[in-house]
C-alpha cells in the first residue's frame, strides 16, 4: 500500500491553481455580495484550501457603484475611520462615501471579511474593483460567474 496516499498535501503560493473570475455587482446587496467575494478570494470554495496560503482566485468586480443595501442603511449606517490623533475619529455614511469614490464601500466590506494580517492584505491585492462596466483585464480571459449560484 502506498503511504503517499495518507499524506495531506498543503498548497503553497507556487502550486496554487489561481483563476480569474469576473463578477457583476449591479443590484447585489452589499454584505451578502462581499462575503461571497471574500470566500472566492480566500479560496474556501476549492477542495485544496489551505488556511495559511494565498490559494484563492483573482476577482474582477464591475459596476461596484450600483451596489445596494437593504432598508435605509445607505443613509443611517456609519463607517468609522480614525486619523490617529486625539479627536480624529470620522464618521461617514455609505452614500457620502459612494459620492466620492464608488469602489470604497465595497472594498471596505470585503476587507472586513478577510484575515487581519499580512495574508489578508495580500489576498485583497487579488481583488480589482471597478465602478463601471469596463475593466482592463481582457487578456486574462476571466470567467463570468453568477454569485447567486454559489453557496
């Protein structure tokens, strides 16, 4: 009997099979959308998932400015930032942030669902968010996926 069949194979950065995925955010609810994107970025949808390695896919998100929130969260929810100085806490609601940068709210939500360490920052670099329907990654031939079909 082979003893190699009993060994757990751990994926590393070189042996990870990374693919490019294209996701349309138009009309999606922010939190549910961000959690599914974080799952794809992290690689949890793959059978070869390794918690300590970047084995997820590259994700291209288009129409990020057309994302929605249920209820009146777009006006009443507050997103905090802190400058590091006394009295430097700032509060903005998502509609104010969307007026300035249409990708910032979605990027903030995805970042909050990734690990808070070097790995999480490296994984977030695999996410490309665009406010409109055009992107400049046609050479990578991304697969268009529907997140409503993903568990």
